[in-house]
């Protein structure tokens, strides 16, 4: 038979049992869709992390005070930010300082129910240094930085139930106006659950001592390692061993690596689902051989060779698997696109995953149909025709 005839005969065999075909195709499709969705979502997540790193840069370093030998807090000097700015490759530096105050939605909230919201004094240039963006209202101006006004981190805004500029919050026994709300800050996640007060206002209204508790610095990209090595001694010359320097982008890089590891594990689960689908195809083809013994005997009696019978059943198995592969590929791509759109990520489905998924189903179809095809080809015409 010609190749086209083999495909036509194989397709006719599948059309004879549509429900069985749908169930077998579904098993393959679920396995392929699971694998593609896992690969696609992991790739989309990595693309989002890469996009965040490109947008915010990997040259942000943070300086925080450590502990003294006795375990007591080791405050940074009040002039540490100015000293850090004098480092040659440093292009900008800003800071926040912890304020001993609690913030509430109103004065009737019981003391202690702070929602784990931290109050921080913020320097005016903080926004640009950490790559933050105001989604409602505005950042501190020269006027509002010294007034009882606050800017809310994204998580703090949700906890306080204030998502727009304009309302007031109860802070340290007085009302502060909300002038802005920040978007989530990937490289400075501590700001998300904080209420920010202008540095002068914190000193005036909240008894802030002026000592920074976290310094953010931007450096020339190629000199980050050099800057990192001198930051402790520059920020606190008297006790450099009491200073901790971190690189926030390292956390995102670790998150990316974790996503890759988890993705590999989930691909293994998808492979198991694909194997189960292949067993379903093999089961379908074996049952098909048993039910169609008379048809096989008649074809053999009319001159069909064992090779013809073998080719017919192999083609049926292959078509069954490829239908499942194509369906699963479409489902996996749609699932990835939907999830990425929901999370506002770039949708990425690697080409090798799509090609590999279809190729895997072709291999599974061939392997799953091999035994039933050989079994059908071994049937003698007289034995097959005599079967009920």
C-alpha cells in the first residue's frame, strides 16, 4: 500500500470508535499539556525575573547595621549616607530609618493591632535609587517632606484599606495625610509593608534620631564588587565588622534558580502523566485487535500481507498519539498564555518544548502500537475468520 493509503485506512479505523478515541487522546493531551504548561510557566516566570532585573539593574547594594560583640544593635552614623556618596563609582545613595511608632487606620484601633506595618523615615531621593514607582498620588516634595504626610507601600496600603491618596492615617497620636501609594518594589521588598514619612517630618513629629537603618546605593555596573568591598568601612569607619552589605538582585537570581529546579521536578510529573496516556493508547489498540479479528482475517483472505496489517495498526496508534500531542500542545500553550496574562508576565513557551512534545507523542504512539500491530499481523486468516 502507498503511504497515503496507510494513513487513510488508519484514520478509518479510528473513526469507527470515536468515544474510545476521544478518551485515549485525552490521556495523551493531559500529559503533554501538563509538561508544556510547566515549562511555559517556568520560562515565563524566569522572563519576568529577567525583565525586573533589566529594569531595576543589578547594581543596587544595601547597607544595614549588624550587632555588636555583646549582641546589641550597632547603629550606623547619621553621616554615613553622605560618606557613602563620596565613593567614586557610587552614582547615588539614599536611606530609610526605622521610626519607633505605630500606624493605624484610625484612633479607635486597639494598640498592638499594627498589621506588622513598619514606619520608616525616607530621604527624598529614595524613589529613584530603589527603582520604585508611585501608582496613586505622588512622592514627597520639598513641602510635604516636612509635613505630617505619608506614602504607603503596596502591602501596607492593603492592610490599612487605603489604596488612594487623600485619606488620613493615625500615626503616633496624630493624623497624617496619605499623599501617595507605591507599586510593589521587587528589589526593596521591605518597603512594601512600610509606611514612609519624610525625613524632616520624622525628626519633627516622631522623635526620629536621624540614624539610617538601611542605605541603598547605586554604582557603576562594572565596579559593584569593588564598591561592595569598601562599603562597610565607609559607612561605619569605627566598626566596619558591624555592617552588613547585601545585593538584592542576588535574591531574584536565587528565585530564578529555584523556579528552574521546581520546573524540572514538575516536568517529571508531566512525564508520568504522559506515560499513563501511552499505556492508555496501548490498551486501546490491544482491545481494537481483539474486537477486529474478523476484519483482520477478511483482509488477509483478500490478499493483505502481514506487513499491511502491521502498518495499519501502527498508523492507527500513531495517529491517536499525534492527535493527543497536538491537542495537548494547544492546551499547554493556552494555559501558559492565560496564567502569564493573569500575572502580567511575558508569555514564553520554548520552541524545543513544543517540538519535543509532539515528537514524544509520536514515539509513544509507535511504541504503544508496536505490540498490538505485531499481534494483529501474526493472526492467520482462517483463525481470525473463525473467531466470533
